[in-house]
């Protein structure tokens, strides 16, 4: 499974799993107005600007993913329970070995769940245009990049600009796919430009000052 299909599979599984856990943890209570839940379907419709026919297809493919996930969870209930117990033990003991074991178990389960929904992920990819695929790749990049700025209180406008920059960066990276040497060179260049755009153009001077010092931020090409 290539990187984008893997991301789709993991994202679908994470979204469906989060919805299940959230409903169970709430115990039927009304959700907080301050924390509205946004479904995975709604996120993809909004971010990828899906047409009505695409939305209908997406509902069908996500239902197939949900069914595949439910079947996998039922067949692997013992493994899921063991992973939950390992995670609880690691949290309580704070032992490095316990954390390592719990992490390994979760990683294995994530991979297995993604594999179980691989066909659904491929079906989702099939309904997307090249531009939408690039946007999806950009969302993956955004989820990674945004964690670097947790210490900075980003505004909604700044977050939107960073997301747009990530989508543009992903599209540029996609243009070099198929040529390993060119892709490696492009990745370094694009990452430098993206970092510069975020930290020099999008962030305020106060926010830049709050970031951990990692050397001077030079304009790409200098």
C-alpha cells in the first residue's frame, strides 16, 4: 500500500474508531457545544470539496470501511483487550518497558486495522480527482506540521493559511513522484520553503520568539 492509500486507511479507521469511543465514553450524554463533533465524512466533504455524486460514493465506501472494521474488531477482540490492558498498565506503572510493549502492540493493531480496510481505502482513492488527492496528501502533511507549533497560540486564520501552504507543498512533491532522486531533492527544498513560509510569513514576531530556537530561519535558496 503506498503512502497516500495508507494515510487514507489509517484516517478512516481513526475517524470511525474515534466516533465509536466517543459515543461509548459519553454514555449517551449530550455533546458539549464547545466541542462539536465533526465526522470523518463531513471533514472529507469540506476539505476535498466533493461533488454530490462523490459524496454518495463516499458514504457507500465509508460504510464498507465501517463494516470491515466492525468485523475485524469482533475477530480480534482478545488482541484489542490485551492492548488496552497493556496501555493501562503502562500509564499506571510509567515503566519504559511497559510503554515500549504497549506502543508496539498499538502499532501492530493500527497496521492490522489499516490492512483490513485497505480495499475501502483504495475505493475512496478511486473517486478522487488528482487535485483532491493532492489536497488529501496536504492534509496528511498538515497534521504532521501543525504539531511543531503546539507551543504557539495559532489563530484560525493562521491555521487555514498553514493548511493551504501544506496542500500546495504536497502538490509540488507529487509532481516529482516516480523519480526517486528528484523526489528526495524536492522534499528537502519544499520542506525548507514550507518552514520559511510558516515561521517568517504566517507567524507573528511574538510567536516566532516563542518557538524553540533552532537556528536562523533563512529564506529558501539563500
